[in-house]
C-alpha cells in the first residue's frame, strides 16, 4: 500500500512559508472578519441516534425552535448589510428535512441572493423531496455514510436506512442543477476496515467528492469513546486518504478538522489549516442563539446573542471576541512547540476550554504511535516503502 513519504526539506520550507502567510492572514481577520459561511441549524430534532453526534440530537421537537419568520427577518438583515451572493448558507440539524417549512425559508433566502447547501443523513430523500430541492435551487448536499450496510445502520441506529440513502443519492445525481452531491464518512474503530469497499461503492455511485474525517471526542462521542481512533488508526486513516487522493479517480478530502504538520499539510486536503470559526464562519442555532461553528462546545459564555433579541449583524461585527485573538494555552508542550502559531490551538470544536489546551494534537498522536512501548504488534516488511511513516516535522 502506498504511504506518505517524508517531505523534502525544500517542500517543507515552502509549506512553512505558506503557513507563515496563513498565520499573518489569520491575525488580519481578527480585526477584519468576513462572513463567508453562515450555518443555519434549522432544527435539533433528528430521526437517527448516531453514536458520534456532535450536537447530541434527539427525536423530540424542542419547544424553543426558532420561527420561520425570525429566520427570514435575520436573513433579510444579513442580505441588506452584506453581499448575499458571497455567503453560502449551510443548512444543518438535527435532520434539516424534518422541518416542514424548510423550503419556504430557503426559497426566500434564494430570492435575497444567497446560495445554499445542506447536510443530511439522507434517510428521507425520495423523488418528491428531490423535486423540492431543485425548485428551491439547492446547490450542494452532503450525505452521511459511515460504513457498509450493517455498520452504518448500527452506528446510526436506523434499521433499513442504507437502501433509502443509496436510492436518494442516485436520484440527486440525476439532477444537473444540484452542483455537488458529497458523501461524508466519519472514520472510527467500527468502520476503518470497510473504507476500501466503501471507496469502491462511492465511485460506482458516481460520487465525485468524498469527505473522510476522524470521529472527534465531542457531543455523544464523549460517552462512546470506544469508537475513537487510536494513534495507529489515525495513521492508517491518513495513509488511506493520501493513497486515494493520488489515485485521482475522485476527490477524497480530509476536511478542515486538524493541523497536520508541515510534512502532511496539503497532502490530505487542498487548503492549509486554520480554524475559521468566528472569522469566516458564524451560525444560528435551532433556538436562535448566535454562535460560531455548530460543532464547538455550546458553553453559555461562548453564545454571542440570540436573533430573537439581538441583531445578527451587530453581534457579528462587535462580538465573537473569544474567537478573534491568539488563543492562550496552559499546555507546556504547546508553549514550547515550534508549530504553535500554525496550529493556533487546533480546531475550536476540540479545544478544552476548562484547561485551555487542545484535546486533539496530531503531533502527539504521531509520537505516541511511534513509541515502541505502545506497540503491541510489529509488522515486518522487505519493502522500503512500507517502512515509511508519517512524520510531523
């Protein structure tokens, strides 16, 4: 199996220079934030019970779900102050398609000039729903597939879901107006052995974009930590993504989750890492709270306001202070790390706000995996390329 080889000194120097530029741009955005992605969590209700759900969504509709009228009013305010055509509305949940007035809201958003996409578990998608997507000019959709049939249905607690999801994907791929049908897979201990077969299935469906991310210790996954990858699992996942990207058959992308080090940045995704929450990214939660990336821990002190009582534009322009300065850390390893300014504390959604340190550190994961004391099985090989390992520096 092909693996990532250690980057040349010249390539690492180029990446270092590029990350220096990213660092300077991030600092610029602290005083000049630009709203490019507005997440609309239209409901926290869901028809699945996923083991990893970052929002710990449930079956019941909450009493304080934001009204259609207030959402429309806020979208109008945003469109009046900014160029709506430059802002992508990312519709999330829960399961967004459970909201009965969803397409009414999105028809209005399109009339204001917004483009919109959605993240869905795909279970409810049928011909009738696809017609509504097309009519409402939905441009992108991300559908979750977290393993083969048995694994996926067990992971998401919905028997019979697999065939419905696959059929829904086929229906959407027939519609030219839907610009991107993406599959997202959350890699975990239950499905790592199925990624190769899933890669084949995704290709056969005609999917051009496959986003593969690791399961993070957030939301419900905190209580299901047995599904989280160990250090070897991370390395195996990164090698898998690298190999498939280099095959070039479809776009396989790791997403924006974590800083990967100078040897691996831009090997697993097209862009360099920096956490955009509060800089490019804002959100409106299902109860109207004004927030950053919906995956960030919903601590009371991080909620910036609520559209029922506050102007979204005013909050975006004058608050979010916690996200618009260099993060401090109590982690001694971080303070002494030459990568700290590139990492910046890694993603906010896995930052430990109580201890002021990252919960995820890829550099630490690499080193743990290389520690012979943690190795339970040695693999012998006569081929030099199989001896190559991921290195952070």
